[in-house]
C-alpha cells in the first residue's frame, strides 16, 4: 500500500513514531470507519440524512452525554475513539489523512474532548436528579482501568485479562486459526487446560515485549492486572516469571474501570488530591518471578511461538 511506503520513507528520515505507525498500518474489516461507511451505503435513509446534514455518529459516551444533557452536548471523549481506527494518538485528534483517503464523511463526527479537563464536559439535566450535575469524566474502559489501578506514573503498565480473540499486536493476522498442536499418546486433559492458560500468559508477554521495543517502557515497570481471567493464579505467576517483574492483581478486578472513572472525576473537581489517591488503590495479591521455573517457562514460550507460526495465515483473507 502506498501509505505504508510513504510512511516507511518518512520514518527513515525523521525517526518519528507517527510515521512508523503509518508504515505498519493495515486496513482491517473490523475497523469502525469501514463498517460505518458500509452501513451508510446500504441504507437509503442514512444517505438521505447525510445529504441533509442531519446524520451524526459517535461512541457510546457521545450518546450518553447527548441524552444526559438533553441534547445540548454532542462531543466524543478521545479515549473512546482511541481503538476505532479513526484516531491519531500522536496528535490526539482524528486521523484526518486516513479518513480522507477512504473518503469517510467526517461531517458526521463530533468534536473530540478530554476527560478531567479544566471545565466540565457538560451538565446532567435538572429533570433527572432535581439539580444540575457537572460531568467531568466519560473515559474509556481500559484507560479508566489504568487510572483505577494507580497507573499514573510514567512507565506503569496495566494489563486486562478478560476475553479476547485473534492474533493482533504484534502479529496482526486476522486469518490465523486456533488449534492444539503437539498431541502425544500421553497428553491428558490437564495438559490441554494448562496449554490454554499458558497461551493467555504468552500473549500478554508478547505484547509486553512489543511495548518494550516500541514505547521503551521501564526495565521493570509496575505491572497491575485486572479482569476476570486475572483471578487465575497460574496465569499471573507465569506472566511475572516471563516479564521478570512483580505482578499486582487488583482487588475487585471487575470494577477497576468503574473506580477509575469515579476517581478521575473526583480528582478533576478537587474532591481529593494525588496523595490521597494512593490510599484508594487496593491490591489483592502480589506475584513474583520464579527463578526456579524461568527456563522451563521460556522454553514453553519458544515452542508456543512455533505453534503460532503454524496457525498463521490459515484462512483465506
């Protein structure tokens, strides 16, 4: 793709991460921009609204703000657009170059704003709670969880162990298949279960290593984990051994994101300061690297990488 070539050339001369991202960009069918365009193309009603400048698009936060403010606020919080394929994290704005290339109707997009700014994003209509309430935070799920786990120091890492699918960063292969490889006569159900749990830890470590290479995170950052899968001690212990770092599992892992949004909103309004926030973060358990199992775990990881290669590019694009 011409965009990748131009990005590669610009990155070679400037070494700016933004151009490196352009060099690696791939258009995927899962991108929100493509799905919105197809939806509009297949709907005469939406096409008519677009022609009359009466069509708008946004994330869930856009709809919530619009309803809570009785239609007075039509904006989108930047973090909610960060994984949409339409956002440029280096400029904290829409990726207007990409959107122009694919001819996306940018007129339907709301202005981007940030949570916890100096002014409220809007005010909840008085008809809901008998008084107006300022809205300071409508931050996205994982960005909120990062804040809710105390990840406000440079180099802090927060990993969410919930549900996921596919082989994304750094493989980015949406044609890969899943599979069990290496069956032997003595393979048991326990081996299969262990393989599944290990694969989750291996994917986390693979992404961690990509971050280390591209973002240059600290050698041994503070890593905190939340999500339903984080309740599994074996996965947390394996990640700690692979990363050679302490892993802090958050208390009430399923509510860390909600806590983060509340803490950020309170901080923006001055209800508490940074020093008080430290005492509002609850860690359930700490996991430490195992020197005894390190070589065995890393050997299993290398074997898993071979299995990933066998499963890559399995389906037709």
